[in-house]
């Protein structure tokens, strides 16, 4: 049993080492608050169970994602080939966890009288996530399903209606064993048994995880994202060409030396392209009332994600480029050490607020468009304002910085934002509409307060670059 | 004769159109300690990986303890220790957590040896709780060696195990290898470029060149018998040695022959007289000559 316990413990160790442990707990806690809001607003006693089950489910799902990635890495080609019993144990543990998750889903579904749907939904999510590790295309299944739901013009062909027509017991009786068979067929290919094919895949898998952790993609490893990555970089490249020709302040030049991932322009493409694509799409589509209600929240959330990525990648880029920073410091015309933190903070915050403005405008316009004008400007702007305090993460002691947390920071920011939007949806039912004005003002005031404090502290710190020299 | 632990028969391996191994035949008997030598890119790592079944071969067969390398039983796996060239450790763990993980996977685990190695190799209390991801490459390599030795393997394969170690680390490793591993009659195959280390440890040496084992011999015998014979081509052209490794024409009609002359052949050479220069070879000379 100790062997199985050790296998299970690895994802916990990894979550603790990269901060995802706290991200999972905080997300679960925020979701519990959101559920409490829903419960209080609806007054339905059956929703009380959600307060316990849903946060636990979120935690379990986060843990499952970490477990699968950890288990795949435990099954490194040399281990798969040479460590006795390891591969078989990994397969058995994965199957048992999937089954446990599916049973949890049925429990959650039972709260609403639909144990079967709950079982299938959680089992499917877990299966798709596991499949996605080996076959990345599987990750697009939920997106395709949502698009199909929106685009199929005849409601009678909607998958959901078709399944409902067959009936929950029958679909569960067929669907769950079917998923179990797919899982049984697929699991050995998730945990390959060594050899060249395994090594090639493991290398790609490691690059992909590294890209998620650091936000830095290698174009050759991610053909599916290559064009988008190039488009994002082109804004940075054009801007660099311009400042090289026209000249820029040493502080501005220093920012370019950190690479495209630390430059705000890299992240402006997503909200702008979403804005350009979504408005004609809205004209062509007819949304259901349900989707109309969620769209403003969802879109605001989507367009604010680049801010989290920007903040995360600034930290990673600064951590990684300490040698280049040293070279820049030696160049003639470099920012003097006594003025360096001021110049750096101004550049970083300037980039953040420019990006925030683009994201916020995009979020507000999209939210208004997709809600048919129902969602107020103040409401949407306040949602966007919830991201403002994140800017404080840019003001830190870079000279003594430790290894960045990587994807967990983004996950925390993104997860927190999503959960807050859900919570705010429930609060909207509880409180007077002016709450959004109050939230917006509170966000701005909190940000101002944090920035003043952070600015003073950073000015008193040793010169930021070369980073981590005092760590 | 000892039973075969590793048997490689007519193994070829290509990466795309690039052949790396070309019909390698290699048999390692139980208890042998073999140093594998070859130039950079000669295919040493590939050969060791094929020997362990970590890579599929393009042609030929590999067996480990009579199991086909690609279908090892768990009992056979438990008898093998492997130190890859690049440490392949779980970066999110500390050394103690990593060792606990592998201890749980293996049916046999020498906890006293692990503790002894950790203590002797500088893993103090702080180091034992340090995340592997922030350890130096040399520290990771030492940990990788401890992990490979911990289950008292019957076969130990080491791919440039000391490449990242400082002189103290190398000395500690060699002492461990000589005092404990080899004394236990463990079969050891290791590749290295540090020939002085190999001379201290290896009983046999094998040279990989052009995708084949060009020369394999007990090290002492090889060093005692290998000679470079240099002289006029007119004198040497008539000479043929039973164990001739290489013959190379030099400038001005001079020919150089690398061979392991028998006693009779040596006697004949001496009769050949003053025109011939006969030199013993060091391992480094041999390496240069054989892999040229």
C-alpha cells in the first residue's frame, strides 16, 4: 500500500512546491462563499449541500489535473521500463481516482435529483482532461460542444435534448460503461511502457508543461498555437523596431531586453481580436436567455485573463533574464542604480494600466453587446476593476526574488476572477444595484492604497536588476 | 563460464536516416566490470539505452538476465540499477521524499546503504530537505547514483556518471564502486571519458566505433599487449599480426601499426631489428588510436 500512497503523494508535493495547493484551497473557499450567496439568494434548502460538495469538487478537480500530470511524469520512460510494478500501479490508481470522482459527481447530481447526469458530467470531464494530456486535440471537445449548441439552428438536434429524450437512466446505463471502456483502452497509451515513442512524447509533454508554467512557448513544440503566438509577438517586434529606429529612454529599452513575454503589447492582441470577432458573431447568432445572462460575466472574465498572464510573465521573464539585465546595466546610458526602481516601476505599471484599459474597454463593449444592453456599464466596469489590485504584484523586491510560482499565480488570478464573477452574480440578486458602483470605487481605492504603499517600499529596496542576485 | 547478464546480438539503431549502431554484438557475463569508450556522438548512450530497452532497436535482439529487453519482468527490473547521463529525478521532491518514493516501489531496499551514502556524500539535514529542482547538477547526479545503488542491483549501468561531479565527488563515487558494488560481484557497465577513473575501476574495456564494438578486452591484458610498431613500409608491409587493430601509412614511407602481438610475433619483430620502433601504449593512446 505504501507504493500507492507514494504515488498519490507526489501531486500533493508538487502542488505545495509550486503554490497550486494554496490556489486550490483559495478557489475552493471562494466557491464556498459563492455557493453561500446562491443559497441565501434562492432560499432552496437543497442548495445547502452545494456549499460542501462544490468546493470539494473544485479541489478534487484541481487535484486530479495535478495528479494526472504528476503521474505521467512519474512514468518517465526510464522509470516505465526499469522501475518494477510502477506502470501497473499508476494505471490502477488512475482508474480508482476516476471512479471515485464519478461517484462524487453522482452525489452532487443527486442534490438536484439527477445522480446520473452528475455521474456522467464529472466522469466525462475527468476523462477528457486525462485524454488531453496524450491527445491535446481532446481539449477542444467542450469548446466544440458549446459551439455546436450555439450554432445548431434546430433545437430538436441539440445533443442535450436528444439525451434528455432517451432518458437519464438509459443514457447513464450506456454512457458510463462506454466511458469506462474508453478509459480502459486509453490508459495504457497515457502511461506508455518506455521506448522511443514514449521518450518523444514525454519530451513534448515536458515542453508543454514548461510552457504552461512559464508562459513561454517554443514555436516548434506547439504547432497548434504557432500562428497565434507569432501574431502576439508581432506587436512586440514592430514596437521594438520602432523604438530602435526612433530611440527610447533607457528604461524603455530595458523593458524590451526582458523579452516579448514581459511586454504588455504581447497580451493586447487577445482582447482586441475577441472584440473584432465577437461583435459580428453576435449579429449572426441568437443567444438563449441563459447564455445572455452569463455572457457578460464570461466575456469580462476572458478578456481580463491577459492581465494575469502579463503580471505572471513579467516575474518569470525578470527571473530568467538576470544575465541580460547585467549586460544592460553595463551598457552606456543605462539607468543609474539610484533611479532604477522608479524607472522600472513606472514602466511596469504603465504597461499594466495600458493593458487594463484595452481589456476593460473590450470587456465592457463585449458585455454590453452580448447582454443586449442589459448589463450596465458600471456593472461591467466594476467587474473589470476587480483586476486592478493585481497590479500591486508588479511592485516587489526583484533583487531578492525567489523562483516564480508560474502557472499557479495565473490559475489563482483567473480562478479567483471567475469565482468572484459567479459570486457577484449571486450578490446581484441579494443587494441593491448600486453595489457595483461601490465595488468599482472600492477596487480603485484599494488599488491606489496598495500602490502607494508598494511604491514607497520598492523605492526603498535595492536596485531591482540584476534580479535575484540577493536571493 | 559465468552466465550472460546482457546479451546484445546484431543490434542496429538508426535515427531517421542517421545510423548510430550497426550490427553490434556484445555479451557481458555476470560479475564483469566493463568500461565503454567512444568519441562524442559514437553512440555510447544509445547503446546503453538499447541495452536497457529504453530505446527500440532497428534490428537485432537484446536480453537482460535472459528476458527480452522490451519485455522485462518486474523481478528482472528489480535487479537493474541505471544512472542516466542527465539526472532524471522528480524536481518537485526533496532527496528524502524521492528516496521514500523509490523505496516503496522496489521489493528490496538497502536503507543502511542509503543512509551511509547520504552521510558520506554530503547530504546533511538541510540538503536532504532541499527541493531537487534547485540542487546543482552535481548534487542531482550524486542523488541519482544513490537511487541507482539503493536496491543493491545485480546489474548497474552508468552513463557518464561522473561527468558532473567535482574531483571529491568522483573520488567518493569510485571508492563506493570499488569497495561495495564491485565487491558484491555486481555486473557494471559504464561509459566515461575520464580514462584515469576507468583504469582504477574497469576490468574490461570496450571501444565503440562506427556503430560497432571495435575492440573489447580485459584492460590489463590490453595495456600489457598493445603496441605501436612504426617503421619503413617496405619492412612492415610483409608483416601481418593475428590481432592487428589498425595500420596507418605515415609520411616518407613510414607505416604505423597498432596491434597486440603474440609472444612469437614480438620475437619476430625483435629479429626485424633496429629499423622498427615498438612502443607500449597508454589507455589514452589506445583511445585515440582505436577511435580514430
